[in-house]
């Protein structure tokens, strides 16, 4: 007789913006997708502010992002988690890896990395220059040593994504030269502490998802489900980002912004009438959420 199915964990999703500027349409689309997926599953949607990325992060941007989400009806559950308040936990995770002999100091400069790294599917692959040199300089970064081993994840849109850790990803930074814990390791601690069961994020983070899955497995943490949505491109095929001055979204146009986001995510076709208040638009979008309708490419007209 087949075993009784194990009940799934209650869905817990999150949105984790970096407060280096206000939300633009691209980041709204990501927030919206993760919100709809969580609410459609009857789950919780949490908010985390990834504010340990040095001087680019500013508290006023975090406040603006919270206000923008609120104005768009994207109300989160539980208290906002600020990464800057959990640095001790990230450091403890790093200490574990260092005590296990899993990482080493890397003194490569940016120029040296640019010169020696190989192009990979998900970005440059570190050449392993400092792997066996035993550097002792205190102001160096630390990299995690990764083995030649397959790593795979099953994405809800893209299906199975598989890479070789050493060949396609390479040893990656887990502690930066300025002493801060790197994004990959900090995120893994966050997902575990917040009990996140599902990650909805941009496809530009597929390489990060694979690194994080490897770390989660190493620590014995539960691995969440993944859904990577295509990155929103401008009319010239460039990623819409704070760096290329994408226009901030305004709460006064919240309903229009949501409809625009839903259209981009392929979620508006079934609705004849998308007028109405923000909460009505969202309630309808939650009921009808279908990730299979998300287009493979999200582009704005030129
Ligand atoms: Zn190095």
C-alpha cells in the first residue's frame, strides 16, 4: 500500500529588497509575483531588508520601499527583518564553515579577478588562484571551496536547472574583505531562520539560488521551492535596475502600476475589467494566480 502523503509545510514566501534606491517597475513585478504566489497558496508573505551591502544601502530607501509596498496593497506578515540586526548569526555560520576547513582567504583584486575568471552560464567563475596558497592577510575575503559535483534545482517555470559546482560556479565569496558576511551565506541563514518554504525571485539570481542550495544542504537546512521570473528588460534589452536609473513607482498610481505588473506577468488576460481599487485588483489576482502564464521574456516597448 502506498504511504499516506506527508502534508506539505505551510507556504512561507518573502520579498527581500536591497535599500539602495526606491522600487521601480522591475522590483514591483518581483514583489508582486512573490506576494501572489504566497497568498494564492494561503501562506504567509514576509519582508526582509537586505541592508548589509555597504554604502549603497541607506535607511531612508528602506522606509521608502516599505511605504511603496504599503501603497500598492502589498501588506506583509510579521515584523520586517533587517539583515543588519542579524550579523552575529551570519558570522556564526561563517565560523562553522571556517572551523570545518571549508573556506580559504582570497586576496585577488578586482583587476586580477577580471583577468583570471572564466565566463560561466551564471557569470564569471573564479579560477581558484588563492585556493592552495594559505594567505594570512587579515583584510582578505574568504571563499567557500566547492567540489566537482552536480547541483540541481527544480524551478516551477524553467524545470530542472543543473550545473557542476566547480566548473560552472566556482569557489564563491562568503565573507568579504571588509569583514561583512557575503550575500549568499547571509541569505541562507535568513531563509532558515524565517522558515521560508518558497523563493520567488528574478532569473538573474539563478546562480545565487544554486550556491544557496549547496550551502543549505551543507548545513542540513530545508531547501525551499524555486520560481525564477524573467528579468524585466527595457526597450533596449537592458535589465531595468536602480543602476540604470529606472523610474521609481508612485503610490498615487498604485492601481495602474499593479495592472501593468499583472499584464507583464501574463496574469491579466482572463480579466475583462481590471478597474477598481488596489485591494480588489489584488484579491482577483490572488484567486487567479497561475505561474504557467508568465512569459519567458518580460520586455517593455522601446
Ligand atoms: Zn583569490
